[in-house]
């Protein structure tokens, strides 16, 4: 069995590359100081982002990363996110998908949690 297209992660401030495929912004807020043209995103998918309360608690330091990850995973399991997650999986079935974000430290953000969730569901879809 061959693996399907992978999800890539890049900062939205970095220039787009041909290998990006579909560029999907996965932040709840539009990146500060960035025009839509320069962002070069194909879609802005707010429905896969952490809730405003969860995001605020994490950025204010009321949650460590492990607690944030756990609560975000629970949010991703809610039906509200299922349509957006399914959409990303459908996109990945036809092309490379690059999840773009404005966060300064993507490795300590919602993005790796989202990628892990997407890969798990992608694997289940292939089974």
C-alpha cells in the first residue's frame, strides 16, 4: 500500500514554494501585517483551529503544552470539527496540502496536534 500525499507545515510569512500544493491557513486570526496576495493561501480554514478560550488559556500560560494538546485533541473529536477535518483529508487525497500558520513556534502550537489527528484519520480512511 502506498502512502498518500503528506501534510506539510510552513509559516505563512515564508514565500510559497511549488511543492506546497494547496496552501491552507489553519489559524483563527488573520496573520498580522500580511496581505492576502502575499499570504498566497488557497483557503482559510478556521474550523480546525482551537477554540478562542483554549487558545487564550494557552497563550496566557494558564495551560502547559501537554494540557493544551489534550484539550485540543478533545475539541478535534467534536462533530463541529469533523466537516473541516474531512475537507482537509479530501484535499490530501488529490494533492499535497501545506498547512500554513503565523505562529512563531509551529512545533509548540496547535499545528502538530492537528497534523497528528489528520494522519490518524487518513490512515483509518485507507483501511
